[in-house]
C-alpha cells in the first residue's frame, strides 16, 4: 500500500484541477517529481493540458493523462473522479486548483458573473470532493484533499468582490468537510495563496 512520507508521494494517484497552466500545472509537476504513480491533469484547454500531461510523462516516466473538464459543470467534475477510478482503481490525492478570477465590484458584478464564479470556485470543488471522498471511503483509502484558496477570502480587494466571497465560501466548505471525514482518516486542508505571477493573471 502506498503511504505519505514527508514530502514524498510515492505510489500515489493524484488528480489536479486547473492544471493546464500556472499554479495547478506546477503542483502537478511537483507531485510527479515527488514520486506519484500517476497524475491526472484537468482543465478546459485541450492543447495546454495535453502539453502539461505529456511533459510530466516524459520528464518523470510516470503515467500522466489529461482530462478536459469544466468545473462549472457538475457532470464534468463527476467524470474526472470516475475516470480516475477506471484508470487506477482509486484516488489518493485531490488538489482543487482550478478557479475563475473574473473581475467585478459590488456595484457592477452581474448575476451571470456571480453565478459563474460560485459554480467554478465552490460548486465544482464541492462535487469533486464528494465524488473523491465517496471513492476513498469505498476503497478504504486514507487520502488527502487540498483546496487552493486565497488570502482574498480574508482581506479581499474591491475589484474582485464576488471572487473574494467565493473563496470565503470555499474556506468554510474546507473546514466543514475536514471535520466530516476525519474519522475516515481523510485529510482536507486549504492553502490560501496570494497573487500569482501566472500567464493568466498577466492577460487579465
């Protein structure tokens, strides 16, 4: 049986959302470098995601696969975990790094932007965790889930008002879920990051 040891991921099966670029891609590469058995890269961009997965496989000699998925679609979230089970029979690690950072203040954010932010940043991770936890419990896996949050949840910026609210909701979801599954020896944590020097942020 695979086990967590220090910073090693030997034998682990990992799913990373939002891994076509930026922090998500860096996390996927780091998991592979730390000895993961397999890494599933997910995101919306087929070209970028395929390049990331292929690069991981070629560099680290492990099985890496890209799944095109939109976190705003619950069926896509469920598909990701189902494919992980089909390919590996289990999931050990889920990293929810995918997110929308759409701009908008309290006075100009539209209902469509608000709903899109919460669909991607809260509902997506919710149903990914639900599917992953069900599989972990069914297989007796002492797994780990890491949600990528933001310091904006604690001290937000006015120009990303709804984004900050969505990350605050994710923080509450993470804490509650961690308590819910601690008896199953499944760890759920959140990493609150600051501004990232990513291509996406440069474009915005």
